[in-house]
C-alpha cells in the first residue's frame, strides 16, 4: 500500500512539473509571436538598433508599424477564435 502511494505521489509530482514547463514554453512562444517583426526583432531591439544608428528613423518607424499591425492582427485572430468557442 505504501509503495502505491509513493509511486502515485511521484507520478503526480512529475505531471505537475511537466505542466509548469509546458505552460512556461507556451507563454514564451506566444509573447515572441506578437512582438516580433519579420526579421524576428522585438520593439526593444528595434529601439536599440535605432539608438546605435543601425536603423534610420524611417526604417525604425516602418518596422515598428509592422510589429504593431502584427499584434493587432494577432488580437483579432484570438478574439475570433474565442468567439467561435
């Protein structure tokens, strides 16, 4: 009886740990999708490139607009998906 309880406890613990890991990975992937430009840059990285002079103000504004549009489109897609359930 004690062996069964121990094994069950270990199994439940592993399930909880795996769930936490998967939720963490999911959150990280979702946050990257909404904040990246086509080249994979975040808004913060774009600001750094502009500050270093690697991007002109015009290039920065175009890339920023793309990221914002992607985020808006992502929000619309999520809202449509949620409305369907």
